[in-house]
C-alpha cells in the first residue's frame, strides 16, 4: 500500500516524522505511554491494519496491555493474555514475528483465541516482538479485517516500527533502572481517546 511522503516534521502522514518522534523516547524523561500511543497509531496508519495493540512485560515477566487503537483491540489483547494463547503471546515468547494470514484457519493452533478474534471482526494478524538481543520486552500486534492485505513492505514497516520503539523502551527502562520494562504498567492507554 503506497503512501504519500509529506516532508512536514509534525505531520502524522510522514513516516520520517513518526520515527523522529519515536526517537524522542530515548530521552529518559519521555513518557512511555506517548511512545506506545504513537506506535499503535503509526502501525494502523502506515499498514492496512484496522487495529493494533501493544503488550509489555513487567519486571516479573507478566504481560500487560499497555496501549491499543480501540477498545476492540484492547479487549482482544486482554482475552489473549487471559486464555494464554494467540499470536502476540507466541511472538513475545519466541522473539519472532508471528504472521497469521487467516485467523479462521488458525483454530487448531489457538482454539480459544482464533474464534474469539473472528467474532470481533478480525480476520488476520501480524505480531512483532519487541526484543533486543535475548531480552523480550513485549509485542506489537496488528489486526486486519480482511485476509491477504499485508504486503512485504507493510511487514517491513511494522517490524521497523517495533524495532525502533524497542530501542526507546530499552532506553526508558535503563533510565528507570528496571531489569525489563519501564515503570509500572497500571495505566492502559487507548490511542486517540
């Protein structure tokens, strides 16, 4: 899906501006919620994803939904964590991208998660690990309402967003002197609200 590159440093339509804003996360005083909101919004703006969510691990390795583009995405992510199955969890655990071209065809792999996501109007997914070397911080989950819409270019954009955000999150975690994720994850954010 081609997009027009606009050279306005404040424009949400400029992918370069998004990466510049993600670089702000390297500042130890930058708010992790702002980074997460930018990440999920950019993921749906620059790919055909209709929703996105992000989960991050706390110091004990427990995953929490930290941000999403909608209540639907948040609900699906929370359900995934509750039933302990789904692409985002698999991506976090393995440190690898998990592509789900058709959720209906994934019911054998995730017997509870796949039908739940389909009932919520989601047809495909793409989970990107937020990992640096062997350190797994969380995962970015993109959701699609159709099958077959993710291109190689879209996948590369999603992975680049995830990798760039990981660097910022690691910087925030380092400045907060926590072994994994930054600060407490008691605050959940739905971008745009």
